[in-house]
């Protein structure tokens, strides 16, 4: 597996394609197709990813045998935390260490920048992801329900990994 920093239009397009495949497969049963379509356009379209990169997010693409298999996005926070915005792998590679490889890279990214905690939000009904995060050392620290427009909300647990 090879991990690269997303920086080119081709990289951005690869992330957007992965997002569509992964989010549709995984999240439609949790929140429905209409919300996923809305969220993909708002948060994971090529334009949205390019804007996030310009706003200080870092995206990482995980590739195996020349094919993208996962991605992650983080944003350093002024309070010394690192926000883990996204970490996703294709269903076909779950359980192979791909997610752990992404998380290890994120932990190194945080440590290199002196950021001592990693936090994230995860849908409260995404039981498989919550269990995975807990196995990696994350703990639930609260909940958050955020209106994201068009009548949709993100109903999430807040989780934190500390120290990195």
C-alpha cells in the first residue's frame, strides 16, 4: 500500500469517486439516499474537496496495486487538536489493515505538528465504525446534532484519541 498527499486535480477526482462508492454503499442504509446525495455534493464533490484543501485541510489517498482503496482528511485546529474529518476504505479492503495504515499516517501527521489529540465525529448509528474507532483507542466524549441544510442533520458522537 502506498499513501500520498492529495494535491492534483486527478487526486481530487480519485477521492470524489471513492467517496461516492464508499458513502453510497455504507451510509445509504443509515441515513438514506437523499441525504447521501446531498452530502456528497456538499462535502465530497471535486469542487468541495478543492475548497477544503484551500481552507487548510489535508487529504491523503491510499493506493494498492495502482488503484485507490481509501482516503482520509484532517484539519489542524488552533487549540492543538487535529480534526479527523474523514477516514474511509473500500468495503473490499476492510479488515486488511488499510484503515490502520491511514490512521497511523494521521497520527504521525499530528505528532509532526505538535498536535496532541485527534478528534472526530461519527454517526451515532454507524455501529461498525464506532467499534473500530474504540478498538483504535478513541473514546466517546459527547454527542452533536448539526443541521447541514435541506432538512438534513448529522447526528454524531464526538470521539477523541489522546495522546497521539
